[in-house]
């Protein structure tokens, strides 16, 4: 079987894994075809199968056909939904058409899988997401023994080992403080890790300290906004302003910070609302599709707030964003004044039970 599914949240390792696969099969760029399958309106399985069969069975060379971001393996795709009682005739017709296209796609795929071209490797690449095992397309590929290669995001311990291995390969040694800072700035992102190691290698020095890491390695944007949100909900104004300074150094403007903080506070608001209506941390985590530990620490950091208070902050940020877009508010002054007014712990009267 020369059919593969490469999937997972770890984009760097997916790309490296694909490179290794093509190298092992001696397939170069001239013998690789990539087809975008993210848009179900323009994608056709026929275009893939034509490419798979267009290579001579008597040619010594191999060919790769990469189906990029197949919508039919994504959990976000809602293909051929069951008709609802309230569906209009037009909606019912659309769903019938989608179901027909899906069945045609499955039939053509199965026909190819029964008699695949041995000189072609066919790869379904889910770039940054796990292939949905509930989908009929996945089950069909699994039935015909497609090789499923998954690169999930590593947990903290796995990532630390991965960092150690890559630093050792380059002969780079870090102090304990430097190592902790590096891990913080990477935020578990393998793409950022390899970019950072390239910088550290070019730096020339092999024994690096904390200041070297701060100078050479940028903070992950997720870490930046996490630090800002945590400082804000903990009532740590100094921490808020330090996080803002770090984000400015990383070329984030105030408008982007407002948007990112709003997004994090909106998630926190939804968690709080569920918790205040009686949901446990595990139930909140299940409904929000996050880990239970994340819910616990997020609510703990914001234990002196109520959902109503967070909602007022969201409304204030939304008004600020609108004013900036209309040119009536200065981004820097507006955002910094917002943090100064609200970034201190002053709602101690509200306490949540964990």
C-alpha cells in the first residue's frame, strides 16, 4: 500500500516527515504534485486520480501526489448533514447534492484503492489538524490499510526531551535558567524551536546563558498573550505592562493586543458563565474542548472576578476597538489606560469555590 494520511497539530514534524518519506522513495520536486483539497466547491477527486494514474507503470521513477488539507478528513467539515424538519426545499436539495458528491468520491477512491498505481504514492496531508476517524473517507482509507502517520503536539515532558536532543545534535549547552527561558519562549512549538536553534547555531557560541536566550529567541505569541491575560486576571499591573513591552518588541501593535486579549477574555467569560451555572471543571472542559487543568487554573487566576465583570471588560475593549478604527481613540493611550484602570486586584469581594 502506497497511500498515507499525514496529520496532526505539529506542522513542523508533518513537513519533515513528508520530506523523509519522499527522500526514502527517491521522489524529487519534479515528480511531486500537490493538489489543494481545502475547498469542497472546487476540489474533485477525479483530478487526484488522474494524477495518480498518469505515470507509466513501466517507468522506473516514482511519483508523489499530495492532497493538501482534505476537507473530507477535517472535523470542521459538515458534509451531507441529515435533513431537518424545518429545512427548506433549497437546503434539502443542497444536502442531497453534497451527499451525492460524497458517495461518488468514495466510489472512485475505492476503485483506485483496489488497483492502485504501484509507482505513485498518494498522501492526504492534514496540515495542523488530526484526521477525523469518524468520516467515511477515513474509514475507507483505513479499510484498505492506508498508513496513518500522526504528529500530535507533544506534552511538556516529550517536548523537553525533543529540545534536549536537538540542542545536543548542535553541540549547544544552556544554563538551567537559559533552558527554562527557552522552553517558556517556545511554548511547545517545534517550528519555533528549529528556528531558534538555527539562530543559536549561527551565533557561534556553544555555551549560552539567560541573557543570550533573551537576546536571540523571540517569545511565542501564545506565550505573550498568555502572560498578559494571566497578569491581568491576577491583578498584576506590573506584569501586564511587562507583557505589553515584550509584545511590542515582538512587533505586535496595540490593535492586535486588544484583539488577542479580547479573544482570551471571551474564552474565560464562557468558562465562568458555565461554572456559575453549576458545571464542574470537567464538564466545562468538555463543553469548551480544552483540558480540565486549563479550566482550573484559568478560573483560579480570575477567582476575584465574576462573569459579569469580565463581560464589562469585553464591552470596553470592543468600544475601544471601534473608536480606534473610527480614528477617535489613540491605540496606545487607550489600551494602556484600560490596563491601568483594570489591571490591579480590586474585586476581592467575589470568590469562586473550586
